[in-house]
C-alpha cells in the first residue's frame, strides 16, 4: 500500500488516474483482506475444509460495501433522529438517519457504508460496556421451559410448535414472482448499456430488495412471537439447506438418453425452500432469544417426522400422510405437531435411538413412557371440534 500511494495509478481499460491517498488506509487494507480471504477459501478451503468457487472480479456496480474503522470516524453531533459524522480523507460531514438512540458510554468500533437499490445505508458497530454477557449454559432445558419447532413448508404453514400451534408462512418470492419476471423480461429485450436497460435494472433491484425485506420482516415477527411464549429454550432442526435445495442427479439409459428424474417437481420444492429462508430465520431467532435471556439448540431431525411421539411406532412413512387417527386413544395426531414434539424430545435427550436393519428402522433404547402423559395432553389440546 505505501508503494501504491506514492504516485497516481492508471486504470488499464479506461485510463482513469486513481489517487489512493484520498481513501482511508483501513478501507484499502480491508479490500486487500477480502481478496486474500477469497483466494484462500478457493485454494485451501475454510476451517471445515470446504472450498469456495473461483473469486469473481467486482466492478463498481458489484463492490457495494466500504468498511471504515472507528479511529477514522468522529461523531460531530446528534440532533434528534440525525447523526453527523466526519470521516478522515472525506470532505464534509456525513448525515445519517438514526433508527435508534445511542447508548451512554458507547465505543465506536467501525462502520459499513453499503449502497442498495434505494440509497446508501450505514451500519455502525458499537461496543456497549453496560450490556451484560449471556451464558447459554446457565439455562437448563426442562419439559416446561422448552419449545420444539418443526419446519413445515406445507401449504400456508411455516412452523409447527410442540405446544400444538402453527405459524403462517409469507412466501414473499412466490407472491412477487410474476411481477419480477415481467421486469426481467423487459430488461433483457433492451440493448446492453442503454439508458432504458439501466432504468429497468434499478427497478429489478428494488423488486429483489422488496422481497428480501418482506422475508426478513416476517422472520423477525415470527421470532418475536415465539419468544413472547415465555419459553427459555427453543429447539429447532439442524437442516442441511444446501442439500435440500440441490438438483436431482441425471438418469441415463443404456443408449445415453436422459430419463425422467423428477427434477420438474423438485425445482418447485427447491424454490419453496429458498423462499422460506429457514437458515436466516434460525439465525434471527438466536439473536432475539439471546436478548430475552433464552437459548436455541439445533438438533438432528432424523426420524422425528415419522415416529409417534407417545408410542415407539413409525407411522408417518409417506409425506402425503398429514394426520393419523389413533383408535386406542381416540385422538387425531397431526404430523407436523407430532414432529415438533419429537424435536423437543431430541433436545431434552428423551428421543429413542433408532437403527436400520435390512432397510427398516428399529427402535432401540426408549424413554417414551417418561413423556407419555405430557405428549397426550398436548395432542388432546389441539384437537379440532367435530362438526
């Protein structure tokens, strides 16, 4: 960096002269760190050994976030909902609208300036010494303070809890799919580099932004609704979302002709998984729960959707089977609520061990009788009245 700053740098494709002394040094160092990290993940892999794709060049339209360290930022004044900052090497003050007041005694760590479809946004990272540290190990899960959640993804249901309730889904992409496709189709017909194509590209970006914001807003509202139940432990599925939204393998016959592999139906399912964004929701739920003094636990969901929660018997062998009528107890068992109860049992260590023998799962050590009374009581509470 010191060598580059000694003289103006010429851009090869445009001949533009760049003066790197007009940019804060920490911002330039962050650019170098991003490039180095991208190539390390491409060549060596991350901490888990997973390698990323080949790094792509980011031009001015793709590189949208600048990082500025706190030592280069000075808070000039705060007026109601406005914050005035002065940044080293940048002329004038930066006027930022505040969404929440600053805490007393805060320490400014860094700031991210991001260009989005509808303008610039500043993400300020603060250190508040008054915030207590949260230790999730201090919260001990019990049957009363634990809530199990099953990712439903069926019709208009989003989550099913172990308390017998179902939370609705939003499907923000599904609702805006036709409008977005219309804008994309009109944009592709325009000549590249034309003014009309750039105008439609901005509109396309706003459509994507509207979909993403609606999905994020739904995740926050759903997380707050769960935390307001008063539970201290939230158990959810540890979903492999990348595998769930993966394309089916191609099938070939002896002559090399492609055979039907069910990808047409799988494409719609993949779209629904991506639209639900359970990975984002579980991350947001962890933040909201920690602020409320609760904890989240991700568990392996194997066989939780198939085994009855009050009897060691695999009943739901077909995905189309949404309920089961038990003549012995005279109750109608909902598949999703039953799965939520089983996930709760996994989080508490009360789920039986299952092993496969000749392709069929066999129940091993079982503790079902311990929770039999509680499970039947929950299932009877969520029974629909007969007409």
